[in-house]
């Protein structure tokens, strides 16, 4: 006896997305149901290709079908469509679905390393990703991706972003001679941010990761006006003294009404590349304390290794250069957690708007 598509959907009622807490069928995530006799095949369309619970969802769907229908065979394919939870599209960047601002209360916390590896990890998962280096005074993307030439322009004078490692890249560093300083006041920064968003051919992107300058200055304020639905990630180091800087960063994002996804602790211990010993050279626990104090997610703890430094200086982010390195593994897990939190936030925002 053959099954019907309606029977398949009924068998899956009650199987929920663990992040969104809603039924997969009600969310419209069950696609392409195909039934041949007592053989069932279907696709689960996730909200992000970087979903860290992909395997659990696939297992839950398979188990529900086996328990309720007892088919001869089950094939569960997985896909993703970030447009289902589109949040950020504006007139400036109509094809960009999510903008993720990576910021910190001060410099020297490895924010650019985190932003670069976040972007690469999301792209590795299958997402279309751009990386905008918004640190006008101290751009890092040219070095971290070993790109040191000016981008091309279209006939109508729009900027074509560089492409490398599956990313679309834009940085003020691409437009400057080596060592050339930028000496601008606030209005000029506002203008260049508008150009970097609206005059760059970003195309269709699932995520645009923005590496902010340190602190709480003009660039942050400009971007909050231009992409009011952007979300933010705060980078800190492990010391207790860093909590004051986290507070400033979170306070700034809250004051301009941008949602803070959570905090990530960078340089969370040093892992020796020779013996594997971990040493807490900067202390520990700032991200945990900040997450508890401000009621935000703790997105991860990323250890410092020699390779994460040399890979960044060599133009290849650690998640590509040495994916099994302790820093790379932690950065990949952090990136999946960011994608997860974006999906949760977007779903909650859509529900609230109904």
C-alpha cells in the first residue's frame, strides 16, 4: 500500500526545529515529498546552511517517519534558504538578507580575525557571504586575505568587490597606497560607509559580515542608521577588566536599537602547537560573565594558537589553512552558533510582527 503526501506530513507533525521551537510542517520546511510505493523521500529546508543542529533535525524526521508510517526506506535530504527569514534588506543593499556587525569595546581583541573566520566559515557551509572591512583607519582585510589591488568598477561607476575563498570582499585598504593614512572627520566616514554599502556590487548575499572599527564611534552610528535591522556580535578577551569594554559595546548597540546576538571570548587560553597544553595566560570567564549579566548568548571561547596568527598574516584564515587546529575548530563552532542565533532572532521578529 502506497503512502500519500498528506500522510507523510501528518507523520511529521510534532517534529520541531529545536532552535525555533515550532513544527517543521507548520514552518513550511518540509519540501519535495516523493512517494514511490512504501518508499519515502523528502527535503528539509533549513533557515541557514550553517545550522549546527542539522544532523539532529534529519534524525528526528527519519525517526518520526519510521515510527508513524514504517516505510521500507526513507531518504531525508537537507537544504537551506535564508530568504525565509530575511531581516536586513534595505534600499542600499536590497539583495543582502542578513548584516552581522562584529564589534568590540576596544582594539587588540582579535576582532578582525573573528570577523574574517566567521565570514569564511559561513561561506564554507554553502552560504553566499560578503565581508566589509569598516575599519577605515586600520583596515585588516587586505592582509588577512592577501589582496592588495584596487577593485574594478562597472561602466556606471559601481565597485566590483574582490572575490576570494568564496567571499566578496571590500575594504578601504584596497583603495589606498601602502602606508597611506586616512585623516577624515565624521561626515566623510558616513559618506564612505554609504558608498561601501550602496555602491558596491554585493549582489545576492545570505550574510554580509562587517568588521567594525574598535570602540563606539562614527562608523557604528552611521551603520546603525543605514542598516537598522543589522545584528551584532561583541568580541572580548578573557580578563575581568574586559567586562567594562563589553559593557560599552553592548550599551552602544542597545542605544541605537541593534540586537546583540551574543558575546564571544577570543584568546581564551593559549594552546601550544607542540604539546597541546592549554595555558590561561589572559585569565578566563569574561564572556560567561557578560552573557549572564546582560542576558545574551555566549557564542563561544576561541583559544589562541601560533597558527591562527601566522595564517592571518599569511593571507589565509585559520579555518581554511588548518581546519583541525584548536582555534579553527572553535571558530567554526562559533560561526554555526552565530547563524543559529540569527535564525532564532529573525523568527522571533517575524512572529512579533504578525
